[in-house]
């Protein structure tokens, strides 16, 4: 805890403000390169580096603020990736579905050295089909979790005293992902065959609940859902400045569900959400999206598509229009932490040759533990290879 306890909040704020004015970060924002490279370190990495507890991170606003600022400074000083350091902080609570499930009454679990996770020890919330009638659309102002959010958000603004922009979280968990939390993985996949109408009703309800909640959020912030600047960055301190229209849907996976079932059961609710915002700024899934790219990548008005280790990059390029950024995400173990320099160079060249003409992000993503020096090595080799290729 020594590093964390000794830091001065005001000094951290001023340092981040100073860093954000540097020419290289302004260039990244105003003249972004075609290919960007990012590390994607998780909160638990920074907790280990700086010595703060993840319990305190989620429970104490000042701890969260200091951690966020220290992480920005670390990215600037140690990683030198293509993240644009901006003079802003977020109210960060969005971890592994804890926020959205919390709006429906599920509890989050916290531990000093781990990410927060949803408590499913009592089994799924929707144990029976009739339990769907018990779900209520959460109220932005009256829900107990939202009352905590609103109180902590005001405290965060007081701490920065107008020196930094403070962003407010939005609901980004995809309908299928949230349904799996509420209904249970095994139960929901049985429902695909046993009661598909229940799935349609559940996903449509979750889409409507998100839209209803977000309308209140927009009123609170004085924004419109279609505003491109109606973003927040409640997930990470790195490159992912998340837009309110994003759909985080790790559980949408073509290895687990057929294309026809996706189109019939899941896609309509995703499309309803996209139509409300007029877009899906970013679609995220660590699953295999290859056989789902039509209609997913063609009808949700995407700006950025997450291309996991399992999704075919060539197919993603072919199925998306030229304006969509392809975020190629490496496998954190096989392709980053345990990859030889030769393997890293070879994989990077292969990616660049597959996508020679599009905006591209290459990311070592979801790094929550392990040797940070390995990540730095990966980052250095990839940036060097990109420069050589360019």
C-alpha cells in the first residue's frame, strides 16, 4: 500500500492534465494512424502495481479516482501505446455484468485481489418461466444501486472540482449476456429448444428495460441517445472510451448457438437497442462470431467490431464495410504472455497482410495477471513490426 498511500490527489490530477496536452496525444485524437496498438491491462494489474485493494476500488470513490489517475500516468510512462490520455475520469463500476445484473437485484462479490463478479451461489434469478413476470424495469433515480451511483458520482465531481471531465456509466451489457446471468447458462440453452418464445420475451424485455433506463440517464445528463459524444468510460482506463450504444455480448458465440437461432432469437433484441441509439458504436464478443457476422456486422450500424482469437479476421474484413474499425484481439496467454518474439512478429505480419487497407486496432486484451514485462515486450515488438510494414 506504500505507493498508493503516499500519492497526492491534487498532484495526480495536475499531472494527468499536463500529459493530456502533449502533442503526441493530440495527434492520436486529431490525426489517428490507420493501425493502432494497445496493451489492455486490467484493473487487477494496476492494483498489484500500486498496492490498492479491489474492494476499496469499488467501495471508496477517492480510491477509485486515484487508481484511475495512476493508471493513466503508468500507461503514459511505461507502455507508450496508442491510447490518447485525456483529462477525464469515470465512475467505474462496470465489471463482468455486476452493474446491469445489480439493477435486477443480483449481488456482486468483491475480493482484494480479484475483479468483482456476480454472485450466482443461489442459482439463477429466473428459476422458472413465470419468474419473468417478477422482473421490473429499474428506475434510474429510485433503484438502491442507482442512488449509490448518483451519490458517488457527485462526490467524484467534488473531488476533481471541475479540473477533469467526469463521465457517467451507461448500460452496455448485451441482451443475451444479461439473460444468461439472470436465467443461468444451462437453463437458457435448454430454453433455445424447449421454449424459444420465452427467450424472445425475455430478450425483448431486457432491450426495453435498457431503453427505458437510458432515456432517464439521457435526461439526467442533458443528452440525446443519438449523440456521438454521449459516451462514458466506465470499463477501463485504456483505449476503450465506451459509447452508450455499445453491446458487450461475450456470450454470443457461434460455437454455442446456430446462425438461425441467433437470427431468430437474439438478433431482434440487439437490433432494437441499436435502432434506439441509431448505431452500435462497438460490438464486443470474445466468442466466435464468424458465422454470425451476417446480420450482426451488417445491420447494427457498427463503428468498431471486436474480432476475437476465435473469429475469422479475413471473414470479418470481407463482411464489414470499409468504415468499420476492426479490433483484432490476441489471445492473452498463447499470443501474448507465452509467445516468443518470432511468433509475435509472424502473427502481427499476418494480421497486417489480412487487413492491408482498413482502420485496425491490434490489442493484447484482458490481461488481469502475470508478468507485465511480457506485455511490454509484446507491445514493443508489435509496434516495431507495424512501423516496418507501414
